[in-house]
């Protein structure tokens, strides 16, 4: 009985000593120490410090109002693709939250994509000009600023056509006609010289008498014009009944 009291007293003294300083005791073959408490407390303190650092990092990414302190991406992002007639837009986005960064939005102009060759929109004819233009490869519309005129003009035949036959008095004319409309192409008209006279038989204009000469001449069978160069004198006729 005295032995139990002695053991109880020793345990009480040891417990008080451990409360005042770091120590360890062995009871029932097991060793007890307050180092485990220190270890647990140390781990808890480290976790608290880590959590605090993360909180500070997160806080660095937010403003006083609690919104994202945006970090701008390097390149623009197209938010709305432009079309042939409607402008688009692009902006810088935040690499943290993905939102558009205010004040970075710019317009992307609308515009057609021209084809590489002209399209004839209106065929020209002999009188009226036509037109051709570049069309948009996306919407097919005519791009207004590319419209050019195609001059009107006749298509000349390969040979002349005689329009007015010449005669011995008046010259004629010939020209190239248009193979499309058949009209005379004015700038191709050329003159055809007059033809020679065609002398007819001699006609006595004044008969000779016994004392006076007469004369005869020829007329053109085409125009009936007297050919003066053909006028011939007729010597006096002794057989004439006239003097």
C-alpha cells in the first residue's frame, strides 16, 4: 500500500515537471513527450503560412473591388468576323479570366474580296458601250470601284462593199460594213473614181453645104454628154443642095 502511494506521488511530481519544461517519461513501457505537440503545432503553423502566401498571390490578382486585375494576352482575338458589308471587331483578352480587357477593342473594316479577273456585266454593241468589273469571291457582288467601260464599236467585215456605183460623171464610194448590224462603218468609207465615158456613134450636128463645112460629134452612151474631144469637122459637100 505504501508502495502504490509512492508511485502515485512520483507520477504527480513528474507530471508537474513536464508542465514546466520539455520532458519525457516512460509509463507502462511507453515514452511520452510534449515534442509531438510541438511537431503538430509546427505543421499547423507551416500550413497557415502557405495558405497566407496563396491568399496574398490571389489578392495580387484582384483589385480593391474584388474584380480581376487583367493580364493582357500578346495577340488580338477576333470577337466578330467582318463581312463584305459589315465591320467586325477584335480585342485583347485577359489571360487569367478570359474576359475582354476594356479599351482594347478595335474595329475590323468590312470589305469585299475581289476576283483575279474581270467579269463582263454588260456586253457592248455597235452603238452602246458595255461594262466590266471585279466581283467579290465571297458574296458575288460587283465591287463598285472596279467598274470600267467597254467601248461601243462595230465589227468590220473583211472586204469592202460598194455603196454607190461610180459613173462617168459622179464618183462612187465603198466601205466596210459591220458584220453584226450591217451598218456602214463611217471611218472606212473611201471614194471610187468616176468611170470613163462610153462614146456612142457619131451624130451630125451641122450638115456641110457646098460652100461651108459641117461637123459631127459623139455622145456618151451612159450620161448622154457630148464628148467635145470627139467633135470632127465635115468638109463642104459639093453635092449638097445648099450653098
